[in-house]
C-alpha cells in the first residue's frame, strides 16, 4: 500500500483457478488470490503473465491492466519408462519421500528433454494410479513457477515411484 492507503498494481505470473463473467487468479510466487471483476477471456488452468490493478473505491476486486503472455501448460502421463538415472534415484525412496534431480539434458538420449525432475516415492503397485492423480491435480502452478512448457509424468509400478519432469526450452 502507498501512503494514501491505496493498494498498488500487482505484476506477476498467475494461474486462472476459475473463469466465468469474473475470474479468480492465483499468483504462483506468493500464492495470493485475486478476484477479477471482469474476465478478459481467461480460461481455467491458463497461465497468465499480467499486471492487475485494484478497483476503487474498495480495492477488493481487481482489473487487468495488461497481459504480457497467456498460455496453457500441458500435463502428460507417459507410457515411456523412466530413465536409468531416475529409476536408480526412485528405487531408493520410501513412500512419501521425494527428491529433485537437475537435468541438463543428459537424459535426452533416453527421450527426456531438458528440465527439472521431481521423483516421489509411492506405494508399490499404485504408481500409475498416483501418476494419474497428479496429472488430474494441479501441477500447473508448480510448472508455471518452473517456467515449464510442459509436464511429463512417468512411473515405475514395482519400484513404487513417480517422476514429474518440468520440461523447459
């Protein structure tokens, strides 16, 4: 807020949670939720780089001042097996544990692009189910924070893990 008590414009990357005549967007960096008084055409699940301004006199709802970019981030459940490096990491995880692997492209020969990988230990025999639950959930906010162009899920049923790759580039 400035000295007069008025809220200032907010510039950031937002995920559209709900959209109709109005819209609800969530800042991916802070998690703050904003209600837009008018929807400029946003669709649920879209990622928007925009500047918002509070509507006067109360400043409870916001208007879109400008939009720098709008996109969707596809989430794919792949039938392709995880890479050797991901399998080695995933086989060491207990249920509920996770780890992050940087990918500078070393797995590209195995069909994985550049990005960041999160490997999550799950119950053995339920990895495909857990992968689908993640795909149906909201990975969009995390993908937007990672500046990803897409998300790919792979799993290993017997070892009990799911890998989430945030694809960049």
